[in-house]
């Protein structure tokens, strides 16, 4: 009898211990566990946006970043910021750090079009939506929520339409020299494609060369100096200062530059060497204040606006996503065009 009671007591103890162990395991498994993301302020109700910018290569880019920070402050959104310094590998590291931190939304300006699938898949698996800003990519559209930026195709078309109108009374072939932006970026592809789409309607217009200037003023200056050196080889000293610019023996009638920084660099070279380009049509894209000043001074003929002030729209999209709403696949910013025929007394300073 005593043995039987003792056996029952042992079984009771085993059941009790097993129950306690089960409860402890249940509590441990179901309790939210801390990880690297726990560095977020658990008491903060602010949305957190991880934003990777490509760099600060121009006044346009600087203003683009400022616009995003200003809008974030106005909307009480916290930003974790990264400057990629023109390197894709830096952006990949930044996006992965945003994932570890478990930000609410990731936004970034892709330096180039390709090479994003893996990191965007990681973001999707972590449940973090991604917004592309300013430039588009070649990737599965399901890996990102949407795109916010400029319509590069239309910017190229606007530049070409101005050129066709400007040359409506000219005869013979019109030679165009193109200063292109960073290779393999969507904005370069679109600005080139839109421009070519329009000039293809008139056989007089021929692009005699396209040079990658990487959207940098220093590269624009280098390109200008190379063109001037080629011009010197073709002309004698008496004609040099009034000869315009040449490329491989052909007179350049028009320059189409993909951004203001390269354009201003080209103007630096032209002014340093005293080249007369009065009969050379120069068209730029961006509309920084310095390029508008050059337009007013008669150094440029047309500037197509690329609006950097994307902050307010980006914060609107961030909040929509945070509320579980679907954002548009593409959101374009409003943009215009400035030409030599405008009344600039009607315009306010650009602010960048």
C-alpha cells in the first residue's frame, strides 16, 4: 500500500514538473523576442524611413536630400540616412542595415538599374516595403511598392522639341554632341531615348557623339577641354576664338547635356579658353539656379526642369504604405521648361 502511495506521489511530481516546463516553453516561444531591431525606440510612435541617397554630386542632389529631410520633419517621420557616395555596394549595405533595424519603409535613389533583386527580396521577406526615388531599376516589380521621380522620357522629348523648333529655318545637317550621365542609370536611358524619339522625325538632326560625363561638373569640364583641343587641331590661331567647337572634323551645332553640372563644367572650359559659341545651341536638364543664370546671360538656350523637391510626395507615399494602402506604381513630379524666350522677371529664385 505504501509503495502504491509513493508511486502516485512520484507520478504527481512528474506531471507537475512537466506542466511547469510546458508553461515556461510556451511563455518563451510566444513572448516577443528582442533582436537588432529592438534598438528602435519601443515607446516611439514615429514612422521610421530608411533613406539611401546616391551622394551629393550637384546642387540638385543636395536640394533633393534637403527636400526629403524637410518633409520628414513636417510629417513627424524619422529618417535613418545613408550617403552612398556614388557606390552601389554602399547602397546595398545601407539597405541591409535598414532591414536589420526593421524600419517601417525603405526608400532609395538607385545609382544604376541592375543588381537589386537579392537585397529587395530580403526586404520583402522582412515585410518592409520599398519605394524607388528619382531613378528606376530592372527588377521584379513585386519587390518594390512604387516609383517616385521625374519622367525622363518626357524631359528628353522637351529638349528635342525645343531644338527642332529652334532650328526650323536652318538648312542642312545639324550635328548634335550629347553629354550623357552615369552609365546604366535609368534617367540616362530615358533622357537619351526621349530625345532620340523626337529628333528621329527630322533627318537633318544627327547625334555625332555621346560622351559619358557621369553627371559631374569636373567631367563636363574635361569633355569641354578635349573638344577645345580637337578644335585647335582643326583651326588656326586667327579663327580659333570664333570657331565654335568641333568633333572629328564636324562642327557641333548643338550640345544636349543630361544635367546642369556637366553643362556648367563645359561652360567653364569655354570661358577659360575664350571660345565663341554664340552659334552653338546648348540645352541642359535640371534647372539649378546657376544654369538659369547662364540662360539669362545668353550662355544657354534651353533648360529642361527636373524637379528635386520630392520630399512632400515621398512622405505622403510613406504614410499611405504605413496605413496598409497600395501606392501608385509610378508617381511623377511636376516639371516645366525654361527657354531663352522667357521673361525671367516672372520667376522666383530656384533655391538650389
